C-alpha cells in the first residue's frame, strides 16, 4: 500500500499537481493537466504502477517537512548518522500557453555526507503503459504515445530488467545535486532546457508575489495563506476552472467502493473556493472563474450541469481501471464521473438550527446571475 494520504505534500504549477510522500516518493502525477492520464500512479497501487523516489539509503532516516515561506515549494529534511540532507521539490510556474511541464528536485547536502538513491518508474496510461527509454542529452528520455519525458541530472542513471531506472549518489555538505523532469508532446523534437537554480528563484518569486496579494492579517495568516496556496494549486490557470481535488478513487473509507474521480469542477464546491479567494483579496481569480462559469453554463438554463471539466467540458464519461488495485485495496478505480448527469440536492444548516434544502441546478428555474464585488455579471 502507498503512504497514508495525510502524509503527502502537494506541489503544482496551476496546470497539474503532484503528491510527494514523506519518504521522498512522488506517487501521483497526471501530465499535462489535472485530468490527464497519470505517469505516476503508485498512490492507487504499488511502485510498479509508477513513482519517482529520491531518499537516503538509510531506511531509518528521520524525516521532517515544511514549505518554503509563503510558496508552493516543498522541503523534505532527512537526518542520518552520516549527515543531513534536504530535498527541495517544486513545479515551475510556466508562462501562459507553454506546452512543457518542468518538475525539479534539488538535493542539498547540509551536514556530513549522505548516501542517496533514486528509483524512477515511468508508467503512462494510469500505470499500464511502459515507455520506450533511451539516453539523450543529460539523461534518459521516455516516449509513449503522445507523451515524452526528458530527465536532466549529473547522476548516472541505468535501467534494470524490470524496466525501472535507478541511480546512486552521495551528497556532501555544501553540495547540490539537481534533477529535472520535463514533459512535452512526443511529436515535438526537443524540449526547452531551463537552469534548475534560476527556475527555483523565479518560481519562488512568483509565489511570493501571489501570496502578497492576500489582504488578511492577524494570528491566523500563516494557516490561511497555506490554504489559499493549496486552492491556487487546484486552479487550472488557462481557463480559471477550479478542481475539487487533484486525485481520483480515494475511498470514503478503506475498502469502500465509493471511489470517485474528483478532478473536475463542481459549481457548488468551486463557489465556496471562490468565496475564500475573493474574501482574501484575489479578484483576478474570481473574475477568471466567473468567465469560466459563463462559458461552461452557456445555453438554456435547463441544460446547466452540477459539474464540468477544466475547460467547461460537459461529457465526463465514467469507466473503471481493473489493472489498478486501488488505494489500500479499495476498488474499483474510476476515471470520469457519471455525476455530471445527476440532479443533486443539498441541505444546509441555518443559523436557527433548521435545515434549508436547495437544488444545485438552481438555474433550471431562473436566469443565470452572478455578482462580483457588487457588480452584476
């Protein structure tokens, strides 16, 4: 079984996001969008279904984690009898319209010398498709269907008979060992190399610039800004759509069959997220979501759905993946969500303790109206 879900950290680039375990393993990542097929799916199965591990050779290393300031950059610290090291994980915040996704991992030596190892299992199509891998430029390049991934690192990587890429290295105090993983469409001949250190500086600056727009202060600012950054990482920047979650098929309880795909935009859930962003000073995100909603819901009010895809897609066909054992053995693993065809009713608790039931598809009975900062949409 993968790590408990509460032990994962999130890194993202407002196009997609990855989950990083305390052990230094990236166990979930879909490329290039939240709702794309995964390349790492160990979260819903085993390491053989795709993951990227970087960790000390010592299995008893002490682990602690934190985010770097008010950013989405994750730092994982390892303490061993030999010395201390940290891994800085982040996804580059690329410019609008770019078709390349860069995931960067920097291994810093902080004290002594630490023996490290890495294990890369690339499995496209939700753990089913094994890519062709060959050496190219500074590391291996993997190709499968529409997907290509290029690794750049000074660490010598080699293949194993079970179609895994592995490597060993030692990091000493003051040293840094970089790893860059870049996804790009396989029909493109090459990718654009970016210096990992400059990319880290640029990404950190952009995160701080975004966080500084928060108008809330006081003793709870740290917790609030951390939640806002997470919500930002669940926003699909090209369209303004806000996904309910970056994962699929996590059960309501271990062994449950109630395993749904939440990588879509629910009108109800996104509205609550929008309210949190808007009340914290993020007007641009609110405007982008309003425009997304107006496009997604265009048509007769009776045709409005409770949920849509990242760009407003209406058909979210649901199907099952029998080759994945599921999180903690919870099957089936589902892709897509048949709830887009449902009429859902919600009951909200009122201040007087009574309940008020409302219809998600309120637009069935009245014209669409949305107000933003006092101005009618």
